C-alpha cells in the first residue's frame, strides 16, 4: 500500500514509518494486544504478530517502554482492507 503525503502532512517529527503509512503512530489512540485482537477479529497472539509483519498493523512500545501497544488507526485500515479483500 502506498500513501501520498500532502504538504500539510509533511511536518517535522514524522518518522519514516509515519510517512510511509500516511499517519502518525497512535493518532487515533493506542490499544493493548488483547484489544487489538478483539478489534481485528484475530484469535491468537501469533496471528496478530503475523499481521504486524505482513498486513500493516503498527506495533510500538507503551509509555513505560516495555509494554507492546498497537495503533488503532492501523487496525481500522487493516479491517477496511479485509472488507475490500485487499489483505
């Protein structure tokens, strides 16, 4: 998936991954692995990790630096791609 960044989006502080995906990590909130699996309709943690690698669900570190968190917007976009049979 390729997303075009408009000049209004090209702000300082965006990471390469933010530019690639077209939105900042966590812009619509973050969620735990359990919540991410529930939202995406995924039944196992290993499937969730495969979707992180293959389908663009974005994973990062929580505020304490140890807890894995998932970007809600990337999950929403993953669901939309599944509905359109693009995944």
